[in-house]
C-alpha cells in the first residue's frame, strides 16, 4: 500500500501562487507515475497534471497549461504542483494520485487509472 499526503493548500488572492506538495509513504519501491487532480464544489473530479515515473514526461490540462507545473524531487521523495497566476476558477480540493506502472515514460490523465489517492488539500482563490 502507498499512502499519499498532500499539503500546501490555502487561501490566496487571484494572481497569486501556491505550491502543493505530495509525500508518498509506505510501499513506495517500484515505478510510479504521479498525477494531480482537482474537484470543485458541485463538479466532477478533473485532471490537472501528470508526470511519468522517470520524470521525463509531463502533461498539463489546457486549463492550467502555462500556469501550473508538476515536478518530482526524487531525493526528497516529493511530488509538487507549482501554481502561478491563480484564478478564482482554480478553487477546488486538489488530490495527488499514484499509479504503479511498468512503463516509466508514460503518464496518465484518467482518474480511473490511478490506484492510490491522497486525502486532498483545499485551494481557495479569491477575486
């Protein structure tokens, strides 16, 4: 089992920045692709960003492209989501997800593909 703990959420004004962190623990040996998703009130969970297990490939949703960046620090065993130029429509609970994979160059954009999820961290962007 892999446990994921997100942190870094909070209240920020439009145009501001936040960095979300995800700390995997437990049975982390092996190859995992990572992703960030978000769920706004009354809406379905949506894909935000993904990174391949070997960290060479990333993909960001069109809605956040150019503003958000997913990254991994292997030395610290952390996954980050850097969020710049935040907008009120970015308000949501953000979830970190992990998928064990045999394909180190692949990333995954569908929630159903992920096996492990964190509890989420809330981001509120005020206008």
